[in-house]
């Protein structure tokens, strides 16, 4: 885990990391959230809805944004303010490893806030998710 | 742009940021008057107002503005040079 300060971060600072979503992660997500919707755990139902396979929970894929901000950029002093998520392509289990890449596109020194433009791609490099995250830093000193 | 026009534009920004068409601000309006106007929404509001009027508030102004009236005075100062 990094411990970046507001001053350490420049415009165009970029980080990325890969993660795996397997059936284990899907099951854990189901246990935590209780989302029993068959789109995510009934292949026949998913295919009838026009998907190739059971669809991985979008919010499970997006949950790794917490890891991105909390561990990689800015790391320890991260306070997520807002997240915009666009699910542009359904994710299936075979898509792993997935990769999150985020780049700082704005900094506001009045609020100690950075704006990160991110995307999540599957193992074929196709975007499955994209959006904007606004993150504050709890160690920010305005003075 | 005169004060009335500024307040009319500000109404639009506030209504958009707080997603409430019933909001109308005046010189005495503060965060206590609008539900959801918390510290996080304050950031979004300041940025939206800056974009609307094509101005930038300083750090000091952002932290010392007591009400919408003081905000409007700064906006007038900025847009009239």
C-alpha cells in the first residue's frame, strides 16, 4: 500500500493493477449482498437474456475501485468522495484477469481532492467498465 | 450581469446539484437551509458555480463565504472585472 500525499500526485499520475474474479469471489459477493438474481448464477437464464454466460456482478467488478484508491492511488490516506461507474460490457468468469487503470486528470488544492479517470479492461484488453472517481486525502493540510 | 440575473442562474445551479426544482436561493441562504448541502456536496456546488459563471473562487473565499449573498458579491466582482 502506498502513502501518497496530495503533493506527491501530479496530473497524469497513473497506476494500474490486475485482479481475478473467480467463482469464489462471486460466491462471497452473493453471501455478503444476498443478490440472488439468476443473471449471475443461472447460466440458462443468463443465456435466455442474451448473455454468453452467467454475468459477474457489476458491483463486484466495481468494488475493486476501493482497492485502487485505498491501496494504489492515493493509498493509505484515501477518502473516496464520489464514483461514477459505467458498465460498458458484461463480465463473465472467463474474462479474468481484469485490470484497473486510473489516471489523475484534475487536482483541486482548495479541497485536497483529486479526480481520477479510470477504466477496467478484461484479459483481451476490452473495456468493461469506465468512469470518474473523486478522492480526497485525509492527510491533506491546506496551510 | 445584474444581481437578479445572477440569482436566477444560481437557482438553476442549485436545483441541478441538489436535484430539487423547488430550491430558490437568496442572500441569506446557507447550508443549513438546504438538505444534502454537506461538505462533500459543497465541493460539487462550488465547482458547478465556477463552471456556470466561468470564474474561480480562491481557497480563502471558499472557506470564508458565510452565505449565498457573500458568494454573489464575489461572483459580481469576478465577472465585472
